[in-house]
C-alpha cells in the first residue's frame, strides 16, 4: 500500500504541487490494482484513493447532472453509467466541438474487504465521489492488554 | 446494444509562461456555437464552483480561468490515477464584436456556459433589394 497521505489541511500553494506530484507518480498504476474490464481512456476519467474508512472513487463528469448518473453494484463490481447531453442551442452553427456527448458506462472491481452495500455517492461541480467503507472486520482494531 | 463508449482525452497542459499561479494549469475542452444574436461557449472545468471562475474580455480576447479547491483531497492516499488535478485557463480571439456589458456566465455541474451577445454592428443584416 502507498505510504503517502495528503495532509490535512492542504496548504493552497504547496498542496496543489504535492497533489499533482502524487497523482503523476501513480499514473502508471504501480500498485497493480486489478480493476476488471473497463480501462483507462474511457469516459469518465477516474481516480481511486483510500482514506481511514475505506476507498474513495472519484470521476470527472462535467456537464452530467446527478440525476443522469446511475451507480450499480453487483458482487465486487461497481458500475457507473449515464448520459452526457450535447450542448445546445438548436440550430446554431458549431465552431468547435471538443466535448464529447453520448452515453457512457464504466465498471471496476473492488477488493473483497470493502462493503459495497454501504457505498455512498455525491456529485458536486462535475465530480462524482463514491465512498465505499471497509467491512467492519477489515478495519484495524485496537486490543487492550489486561493485567493478568 | 452496448452504448457507444465515450473516450476521454488526456488533459492538455497550458503552455507558455502566462499563468501566475503555481502548479500545472490545464486547457479546458470547449464547445463554441454561433447563433444570429450571440456566440455561445461551454468549457469543461470539473471541480470549479461559481465563485472560483473568472471571465475577462479585453480587446477581442476572451480569457477564462477556473481554480479548483483542494479541500476534497485532504487526508486521502492516491491508489490509482487516470487524471491529474489543476486549475484551468484558456484564451480565445473572438471573431465577432461582443457587447461586453451583456455577457452572461453560468456555472453548472462543472461546466462554464457563456452567452456572448453580439453588438448591433456585428449582427447579420439583410439588405433589402428594391425593384429597379
């Protein structure tokens, strides 16, 4: 497991450099995570983090309203699907079209020690965040030593 | 039928030394359309809220800039990454005369929408032809 953790609170200047450096360092998937069948290069782009409670999966979905996103779990598989609408107005002449529109779906396989039944999702400013807690039995536990 | 898979382009870093903020700055993907009355622009800036975006029009050059918040990343350990996080900036030379006073900007779901109304002078005008 990675030993690096972004500090809290992050300094606005050095924090951005720190975050960018760490994301860059991990861009080649050095942890060799087995994510299943849908890979890099598909929309939406995805980052995976861990925190003290479990995993945090984050996807960039600019222009997709939360009600157009569907998240489904089956076994260890998490699937995010939805639709991104083309920009209007009708009948306008298009000068530039760099933003792709249409339907999307991505799936990943998560490790066994996560409890997908307790996953929670939120979408803010075009970023979808899915938090998946560890199973209770997978959490570190402190064992008190009693005097004999 | 499986839906057509949308692809994602790697974010392009802004080149040139014109940004004053530290760290990497990315070029947002945009759509630009034109109607008889206005130019319309949409820019993908995921992670940017309505208080962290700036739009400037100066001598026919439109500049947009968005700053991301780092708050959501505190206490996280990256495990797998496909995209990097950074501020956004892009500039455009506008082909039409725009009425700067009436520009409308809106941020929704990480997309900046701009309506840039043309000045009366720049609007297409039909010239009636009278029978001679």
